[in-house]
C-alpha cells in the first residue's frame, strides 16, 4: 500500500507520461481494477476500513485525530488466531505500536505522532474561516525523510523475504508493506524528477484560473486550506513533476521487492496486491492532497496477481478497501468465521474471477479536515453520485464524462438516477445523522484538548514524521 497515489497516474491505467514499469508488469500478470475506491479520502479512516472491513461511520475513525487502535478486530486478528504470521513493514498510521492491531511484528512502523494525530482537523462544527495548510512548503528535486524511509522499507522487505525463504516453513504468511510516496512533501531524487521536464507537462485539469467554478462545498474547503493560491505557475509545474517522479520512485521500490520475491522462489504460491489508501488531486480543480470524492482523490489503483488470479484482465466491477478483509483471509486459505458480524466486502480474488458487475455499489464518506459537512459517494454503473450535507449534490456519468467535467444533478432527465443513488446511500447510512455523529464525536475530542482554540494548535501540523525523525 502506497499513500496518496492518484489512480490515473500509472502507465497501466493509461497515463501517457508517468512511468511505472514494475506496476505495469504486475498488472499484465494479473488483474487490474478500474473502479476501485477508498472508503474515505484521508489516511486514518481509510486505513481503519482496510483493517476492519467496516465503513468509517461504523469504525468512527472519522479523521486523522481518531486512529485505529485494534479495538474493532480486523483480518489481522483473525489470521493471528489461526496461527498465521502477519508482519508489517512501514507506515500503518494507527494509534501506536503497543496497541494490538493485528500484527505479529511491526518493523519500522509509522503511527500518528504521540498517538494524537491532527487534532486541528477535528475543528469543523463550524469550520473556521481559514487555516492555511502546510502541505507544499517543499517542492522539487532532493531527498526527503520520506524518500529515505521508503528505501528502508524496501530494504527491510527484501531482507524479510530472504530470511523467510531460509526458514522453509509450509505455513502461510502475510506481509504488509506501507510505503509513503507519493504523499507530500513533493520532493524526489534528481533521477526521478528529471524524467518529467516542466515544458512537457500537461495543463492542469479544470483550472479555476481559467474559468472553472468549484462546487460550493469544495470552494469552502479551499478557502479554509488555501494551498493552491499561494503557488506560482512555475511551482505548480514543479509540484506536478515531483509527484510524477514520486510515482516512478515508489514503483522502483516496489519492483525491488517483487524481484526479490521471485528470486527466493515465492512467486509460485504468493499473491500480490498493490493499492493505495486514497488518491491525490495533483492540482486538478485548483486542489492538492485528497479530501474529496472526485476520481483523483477518492479513486485508488488496485492490482492483484498470483495463483488463481486472471492474467491480463481488466475488471470493471466497483470495489473498495473494505473488500480487503475477505480478500486477505481468502488469500491465506481462510474464510470469515461464522457468527461474526456481517461485513459489506467481498474478496477481490472472487470478483476478479467473475463476470463484471458494474451495478455493484462502491461507497465512500468524508468527515475530516477542511470539510464544512459530511460528503458521501455512491458509485454504481456509469454514475457517481456525491451527496453533501447542506449543499447541492453532484452527479457524473463516468462512462461518457470520465474526467467529471459536467455535473448532471440539475438535469431533470437524471432525476431517476439521483433518486436511486439516494436510496442506495440511505440503505448504507443516514447521511445527515452520520454527519451529526461525526461532529459530536469530534466536539468531544476537542473538549478533551481544551476547546476549539487550543485544538486548532494541537497535533501534527502537516505530514506525519518518519519513526525517529522530526517533522518534514
């Protein structure tokens, strides 16, 4: 799992500039999913859903100050009960290493700082007028702590595979690798940055400075975080080049691990999954980072390969991170125990082996930093419906408008689609009640830290520092 990988920015997903040869080869040897989504376009809620197979309104890990602590059991706990070795290397972003979050051992784990996270992001009832984000303070060529950390993760993974191969154990194992690229800071070593000369970069999509009008909910977020408005045209291009470079950088690190897996002979009976916790806007609509329901941020890359996975297949069935629960159990030779809570997911391996089901529902929700109210997404068939509490909805026909340029919500010809999506949404949760629950939980947290003003200055200001290092 990488962090913040825009699903459009891989060669196998059709990008004509971003170079991801190792992930392209993985896709060619397995199945690539084209309608894959996070269950929340921000780190902690997404990773809690990945761990537990439950939606954010069920885990109540609403934002980056409410990290997963293992209290809700996940696929890791299930496998540990079966005696399976479940190790992690790298970023988890849970509350801390001491919590039982379903791992036998954690190598170099990155968790939220001091078990706290971004308390300031919980202040949203009401959302303050502005809090300029410290997201793109560093841009361009160089080497960040995150780059060094990703290299360490790949090194440790290669070592882990070699050691495991020498043990000659017949027992199944699961290894979770948590890389941080292409998450900001948008800094990458020269050999990757120079692959993307600034004069070759595409113009940015739906540029507000070229007349694009942001949706009012998005505009309110943008007025709070104020990332793009402080960048010059040159810096925007540098940020894009660095992001592209980070996609290639992380592809290189993943390639090292896959090569080692083949070298030690694990290729015949090991399944490999690549995904990300969420995407990144990379300047589209004047936005950077994640935190919305457009394809760039809510979409994720998802590739599965290995035994019993169709080769060279493109699967168009909508899927999300909650499906990881059944997928990882099945990949280890187990099923969800009878009598345990019913979960919404299904194994990606089963889905890959079936005929496409475009009418399967993908669901996502957002209640975190910068948002004035809850946002909810339903992807079903060609349509994506976005419901904003207190704001007008959006509807896109992704089949005919994959870049989401035309909002169809006000077109009476699509009234029946909106009604159907609204019904689908309310079968999963009541959006207004869920919005209120999230804000009530966040207000309780804020009081714990001394009220709104103190909370606004509490927690990690930007990217979580790597283990043993200061802030980026």
